[in-house]
C-alpha cells in the first residue's frame, strides 16, 4: 500500500486524507507515544510513555503526578 494520504501511520501501513478515517484508525489500532506532553489539568510538562488506542481524541489525556494524586 502506498502511503499517499495526508495522515500516515507507518506502523500499520495505513494512510488517508480523510480526518474521519484517521480518527477511526487511531481508535482501532494500538499506538505507542513517547516524549513530553502538558498535563491536561495544570499544564505542567511531563514525560510521556503511553501505549493504547485513542477513542474519540487525537492524543492521550496526560496528568502530572500532582494532579493524579488529588
């Protein structure tokens, strides 16, 4: 499969130009995310190492240690 679409997933050899198809792919297939992200509650930068399926969103909801412990 040629990866000709705007949205590309090399792990699953998938591409599309349709946002709805991309969102479905993200919810159907497991992906692994690493790096840094902002806590969705307070904005603090935290290290990210997350694996899973994204249902109805484009990124995982990341919480810092302080917000998780509240």
